[in-house]
C-alpha cells in the first residue's frame, strides 16, 4: 500500500500542530512558495507560538544547508518584518546566499535601525557578501558604496562592540584603502575579540601582505583568534602556513579549530597534505560518519585546489616558449 503524498495544506496543518515534528518533507513545501501559498501561511502565522516560529525558521536554515537547491527567499523576505527579533534574524540567515541587490535597502535599514541586537548583527554579516559581489562587479557601484559607507559609519559610531566588529569583518572584502588601516588598528588592540575580527577580515581581503599577522595569530593563545587565523590562512592560500597547520593538526583539541585546519589545508594544498588527510581518514571508525564525510569533502576540495595550481603552472611556465 503506497503512502499518500502530502500537500502544501498538509504541511501547513503539520506546522500548526505544535506537538508534531517538522519533517524535511514538510519543510520543503515552503521552498519556492507561490503568492497564494504565502498568503495562506500569513493568514494563520500569528496563531503560532513564538517558540514554534523560531524553531520553524531555524529548521528551514538547517534544511537549506543540506539541500542548496531549495529557496526560501519569498518567505524570508516577508519575515524580515516579523515582530519577533529572533524570527527576523533567522530570516536574514535564510537570505545569506541571496544575490540580487534589491534586498540591500532592507538589510541596511535593519543593520542601522532595528531595535534588537541579533537582527542587526546578522544583517551586517550578510551585507559583507554584497561588498564581495560589488568588488567582483556583480552589483552596481552605487550599491557597493551604500553598503561600505553604512558599515564605515557603524564602526565609528557609539555602537555595541559586536556590531562594530561584525562591520569590520564584512568590510574585509572591500578594497578601500581606509579599510586596511581599520584592520591594522583592530589587530594592534590587546583585545582577543577585536584581533579575531581583524584576522577574519584579513582572510577576506585577498591580500597576502597580511601574511606575518596571520602566521602570528596561528600561535595565539585564544581559541577564537586561532580559529580566525586558521580560516584566513586557507582563504589567503598561505603556503608558508602549511607546516604550522600540519603541526597544529596533531595537537589541536578544539573541534572547531580542528575542522578549520583540515579545510584550510585543503585550500592551500602542497607537500604532504593529501597523505596527512588520508592517514587522518584511516583513524576514524565507520560509525563516525560525520567526521569521515567532512574529511572526504576536504579531499575533494584538495583535488580542486591542486587542479587550479597545476593549471596555473602550465599556463605560466616560464620555460614554455609559447608563454613568452
């Protein structure tokens, strides 16, 4: 006997049954919603408890990370105006891969004027992606400047420290000369959270002039600074960091830093990295599926890194008479 397929109406009923577990199948119905479906959801949205709403948005984000073909953009944009700041923050997280610049005014408003800290912090982070797109010429220069100016004002304003730090991290993508000064000033503060934000921004800068600072930060006693440096070394593809990252991998006890080390090594590539990751893979039992899957993904990324390095070598071989 075949199980009947559920409909959007069934998914709505399941959402409103607060004792019901929200299944992946049910959550997927809220991807690529039609205006009629959105209206149906909105008509009963206020009947949900705050916890159910927050859990719903959180689970949508978890599902999106598993299945990137889904899109909750229409729903998320509606929820940007929700009364619950945690729902607004969750909606912004759902939009962190949204590429069209028509969302920028809404994000700027939230980043500067929202009455709650969490949505502001999330909006500032997502705006960083638009700075990157602006630097790549994917959005209008005017939009890029609007975002940069707003985040520059936030850094210099009398704002919560976390918001100013997030603004610095997002500005890391910017090629404006004053951003480099801001990063250096933050790094020189004797405050680990500011140093971590500075190193995070260094990694986003595509500027290997930060090599010495990143290498120094890899040896920092603070886990958060070390994590930022580990990611930055990978983003900047610092070959000089490879021996140190391999050594850190042997001794690291912080799980998040450990995973970042694996990924950064896959971004840098080079001598001994593949052999080390393969030997690391052999240390896990079959039951440790998450760890095995992560290392296998890193090895796939290493393939990509090495292909690019080989292509660069072939394309610019000085001994090739055709390259002259």
